[in-house]
């Protein structure tokens, strides 16, 4: 059992090996560290010293605990020193031939009962295990960098891995304070297989000049709650490492979405590897620092700044719709000083929107976010109507109705007939083509997309989507209004998914495919992405919130737009939707609620 792992060997004291050794020693386990020569050994021990000194300075470790930790580390250059360890973790550089050689040496040195774990992020555990005489006792352990900080360890089983080996290694990972997830042996395991397709798509989006690097990163941070945007994350990981991981996954998956983007290859060839070289997608103050020196301010990405267009004046905003999104936009606009006229079908729906508004503002007062005077002022600026003509004098009309193109086109044709000339017409669609709404009017230059995120009162992101016909001052107006109500606008072209959904939903679809392939279970996948990547929700928890039917509809729209085989909706997703398992709203989706 894991309790017997009182001594663990760690072969290779590079960044990962040193981190693993530190984690084990912190947990009271004796570590036998091995490097190939004295110089490498000194560097490895120096890494541990530097890391633990920082922990002491940060109050996370006492000086006495640090000193005691070093008494539990015995390190040298003789591989035979690990022969009496029941578990040996190989952590040499990510080259198949080097790892095979080390595993073969360990196989010859260690008793038959010793477990050999290989630390790799992308190499085949099966291929490494078959180079030994103990395939059933070889397992993958993918620790995340930096190991003392990151909470996840992926334990990777092959088709012949002994169940007791998995249980013992999982218990050890838990003992040292990490979260373990078990996955089958496939390139990328769980995290990299899901993460790097998403990261690669972000590079492709930048390469196509579809959106700026700042807008792509801001969209995923503010729209999805990710701790870091995809391009900044690639700089942190290292573009060379990212390229190698993508190339490795692609050789197995043959999925074009994993084929490294040409821009990624070009940056690697140019030596622009990210933070470690001081330049990647961004330029940094110095190598190995996080300070970006060439970031473009958000204000400089608006159409108004780039083209010199002057936003049209907006004093009164019209909102069409009676759902959660429409009510949220009504509240946000009213709270920030706009007069608001909203349209709903029927007096009952008008009253329902008013009730949602009053309740939400009351909660704001109770939480101390707004004053009673602010609440009263916001309510005084809002009036509802069942007559579309009530929107005639509005300067901006935002449509927030059902995500059905035919219904939206009919509404825009009706708005064209009643709203004053020169008013801006905006659609909140998350995946439908904005140009289709614009084409239903005689004023396509006045139509723009404004994709708000739910709940609008909380979410800071608004995607601004001009069409090929949208006037520059209309785009500038959308940016101006979004900023005036406290939002962060990003600009993107008029194609399915815009920025967030185009990157998010293929990732969710890939998670469903991973589940359908019995590669890992729901809990393991969700845990891997929350603990390993810091995402606020795992993919299955998120799909259940969004709705499986909504997820399927958006994925179908992406597939229809790009005709990319990798975007084809997962059959399991389609089957669950047909069965009526739509997520939280039906109390059953991927989980029972």
C-alpha cells in the first residue's frame, strides 16, 4: 500500500523532477534523487533550494520545515541508489529514446515488485512499458508544472497495468496533497488532449486576423472565467513545448484541429518561445518575467480609435425580448443612465420583465452594490410596452429574443419599419450570422452584433460583431455603449461562434467524445480541467448549465460554417438531446440534478 512508500526514487532533477522530489519530501517521504552528472545534480538541488526558500519567504513553509525537508533528500549520480525503492519516478527530458533507456536500466536494477512511474505529458506509456519486463507495473504520472504549486496529477494506465499499482500510486498522490485522476493511455491524456486543441484554435484565430491577441485573451478570461487567456498561456507553457505536444497528439489523433498552426511553427523557428525567451505572442520585459511591454490598450482596439469614426449619440436604448438576457440588458442600461424602452409580447411578459428588474435591483441593494436612490433612479428610467412602435424614437435597439434565425429576421424587418432612421440595430445572437439580420432590413449599415454574456448584470464581456456592411460609426457606437455600461468590449468578425463560442464549444465537444470513448469518466475529466487548468467549471458541469440542446445547436452551427470534421457534434451529445436529457433545466444531463 501507499503507506509502504517511505522511500521513493526520482530519476532526473530538472524542473519537473526537482519539483516532484520537493513535494514528496515535504510530505515526509524519503527521496533518493539521481542525476547523470555532478553539474546537473547541483542544478537540481539548487532548484529545490530556490523553491523552498521562496516558500519560506512567502510564509508557506517554516525555516525548520525547509531544513528538515533537505534531510529527507539523498541525491547523487549513481542510478543503483534507487534499487531499494518500492516506487521510482522517472522524470528525464521528454524524449522517447532517453526515457526508454532509463526505464530499461531501472528494470534491470530494481526488484520485480518495484513500480516504475514515467513522468510524461504526451509520450505513450504503453510504448515505454513494453521496453521493460514488468509492463503491468509501469504507470504514467503526469505532474503539472510547477509541481509544488499545481494540484493535479494524471495517473495514466495502459491496457495491462495492474489495478493494485494504480491504487497504490493514487493513494501516494493523495498522501502528498495532490488530486489524482486516472486516464487511459492516449496522446495528451486528459488535460493536454482537451487544452491544446483549444489553444491551437486560438492561434489559428489570430493567424487569420480574425481578432487581436488582446481580444482573444480577454474574451476567454472574461467570457469563460479562465485564469489566463490562451495566447498568454501558450507563452507561459513555452511555444516549443506546445508545438511538440500538438505534434505528438496529431500523430495519434490525425485530427486537423491538433495539427500545429503554421504561426506557432514560425514563432518556434524564430526562437520566440514565450516568456522564457522574453518574446512569444507577447513581448516581455525580460526572459522569464510576466511583465508584458507591448500590450495594446483595450481602447485602441475599437473601431472609433482605429478608423477615427465618431460614435452616434445614444440616450435611449430599446430592448426587445422578455427572457433572462433581455431583462439583464434592461437593468444594465438603466443602471448606467440610459433611458430604456423594452418590448415584450403581451402584458404578462411586460410585467414579468418588470418584476425581474425590481427583484434584481433589490438584491443589489441588499448586497450593498447599489443604493436605494440608485434603484429608484434605474426603475424610473424604464418603461415597457407591447407595441413595437414604442421603440420608434430609440437611438439604439438591442434584440434579445429566441436564437432562431427566421424569427430574428422577421423582427429586424419589423424594426426597420418602425425605428427612426440613423438608429443602431443590434442583435445579441451567440452563433447566428449577423449579416442575415442586417440583410432583412433596408439599412444593413446600421446593424451590428452585440453578444452579451449571461447574466448580463455580472458578466463583463460583450463581443462586438460588425458585418462586411456595418458602418464604422455604428461599430464605434456599440463599443461606446458597452464601455459606458461597465463592460469590456472585444471585436470579432461575423462568423459562427465569434471568439468565445468558437473556442469553447469544440473543447466541450471533445470532452464528450473523450467520455464516449471510455477514455476517462465524467468526474476525472471535470476534475482535471478545474484543478489542472483553473477553469471555474469542468466541461460536463458547464454543458449541463448551458444546456445540452444549446451546446448541440452551437456545435452544429460551427460544423456547418467551417465544415471541419473535428467540429462534427459528438454522437453521444446528439443521443442525450434526443432523449430529453438537456442538463439542469430538465434535471438530467451528463449528471442527475
